[in-house]
C-alpha cells in the first residue's frame, strides 16, 4: 500500500509565489505605471462634477489607477 508523502511531482507542492511570464509582465507594467505617475508632479485642475480642484497630477493618476484596479479585481472575482 502506497502512502502519501509531501514530496510530489505535480503542481502545488511548493509554498510561495511562482514567477510566471505573465506575472513578470504584470509586475513590469505596474513598475512602469508607478514611474510614470510619480514623474508627473506638476499641479493640475480637475473638475469633479461641479467643483474644480487643483491637485498634483500624480495624485489624480494614482487615484485613477487604484479605482481601475479595484474595478478590475471586482469583475475578475465575480467571474470565478
């Protein structure tokens, strides 16, 4: 009779994160997006429905990116 061992040849035998080409691509894009965001530091006017506010451009870009990531995560989670 065979016994189960912790040594396996299939997936899921290692704990931790496996770096796949897709994950590396996402990490590279995330780093490039952050570099782009923090390089744009000048003030800009943004109209939020009625009021007009003046904020650093990096703040507006970062907020937009976070909102987009949250929306994407929501729809990916709903699909599963």
